């Protein structure tokens, strides 16, 4: 019996040691510091994009070099309603300058006063006849605004029947200042021509095209 243990135990130890080194029986121990396998995580990545506003299309308009604020407001207004010819615009402005020098609160004779205190022609084109003078007051009351204000008078001017009769002709381009001036007479009906044509020529020389 003693001989059996003496022979068997060394043999068993030898088999155990040899089995541990046989490939495929047991996985090799992990290398220190490295995991037996790696886990790759995929993350959704969003690319930041900057929205760029589209370029606003620019409009070609006529501006008046050296004109005051009221002149520029009037010039812009008449272009907004569709009058784009330089001579047509210059003719309109020349007539307004002759009548009022673009002062909407001017009374006939040159005094600056309110609508109710004027006894005579009043405003941008010196509305004189009763139906046109009181028409300005009625228009301001109906649609809002002061009858002495520039914007109110511009709106009233282009809503009068006298203007509506000639508007299509003022919108037609390619005519001379003299031709537009003949058309303007039936709009204003001046008794004294004055310097309105000279003013129109001066405006025509100062109206320049620009992108706005």
C-alpha cells in the first residue's frame, strides 16, 4: 500500500501539471491591465449647423441728393405707388415745391398754421376750393391722422379724383418734363406757373439711382 501512494502521487502531480499547459482546455489568463475584450460604444453625433438667412433682394430706387426729409418722404411715397420715371417724379416734386416748399402746414401767403386756422389754400398743393379743402379734413377724420401731417396729405393727394385721372399717365415712363408738366396742370390747376418747371429740372438732375 505504501508503494502505491509512493508511485501514484508523483504521477498524478505530473498529469495535473501537463493538463494545465494543454492548449484549448482552459483560456489563458488575461494580460494585466487590458480587458479580455473591448466594448465599443457608438454615440449619435449631431453636427452643428448655422442657419444663414437668404440675401434680401435689393430694390433699385431713385434718391434725391441734397433733399430734405420731407422731400425724401414724398419721393419715396410716389415710388411706392408705382411712379418710377425720373422726369415724372421730378415734375411732381417741382409742382409741390412751387405750391408749398414741402411744408404741409403752410397756408396761402406763407404762414405756418393749423388746418382749421387757414383761410385760403392749404398744405402741400395749396388745396383752395371748398370741396378740396374740406375734403382734406374729411379724409383725415375718416382714415385717421392730422390734416396738417405730411403723410395724411400724401395719402389724400393720391386719393383725390383729380389725381386718379392722371395717375396712369404719370406711371407711363419715357416722357419729357414738359409733357409731364402738361399732365400735372389738370391735377393741380395752377393759376401761376412760377418756377415749377425749373424746380422739376433741378430735381431731375439730383435724382440718382441706388439699391436700397
